[in-house]
C-alpha cells in the first residue's frame, strides 16, 4: 500500500506562493552578524530566516556568516532584509525576541558553491532522517 508522507513547510511570514525553492527547516546552523549570533530557522538557495534572543535593528542590507556544527563556515554573504517579526507579532516564536527573513544578493562563485554544498548536506540529512521514520 502506498503511503503519503507530508513534510513540514516553513512559514516565511509572507505569501507562500512567493517561495519558488525548497527551504530546509530542521537545521543546526548559526547566522553570525555584527550584532551577534542568531539561530537559523530555515534556509534555501535564495535566502534564510533566523531568530535572535534580543531585539536588534538590522539595516536593509548587510553581510553575515553561516556556521554549522561540522565546521563549515560561509563568510561575508551579502543579504537583503525581506521581512521582520518582533514584539506581539502572532507568528513570532516564543523562543525569540526577533525573527528576520533575508535573501542572498551578489554571491560570488565560491560563496554559491559553498552554499550549494551546505544545502546538499542538509538534503542528505533529510533523506537519512526520513529513513528512520
């Protein structure tokens, strides 16, 4: 008998039809900014979202780094802020004071390759986890 598996879909805080690419939600990655470190909530080839324990004021564009537990370090990725949730926003997680969604802009070839490798690793982890179910 065929079984249908439904995976959790990330809620980006704006219209879902805008998302064209898969986002990985169950990740153990950190976003490092000049204002501190945030937990990456979801990530895809076009952008990511992250949560901060303390409220900050992020500009429209800036650079951030991504690190993971295996030692991967993607440096100085230029991003543009797409959305932000804070305060009493109904979709804000109780874990964070601020959540921010960004898109990647002007990645160089090395950054694009490193991001592809990171996403491939996340895809392999997703596949492995599905086998355990």
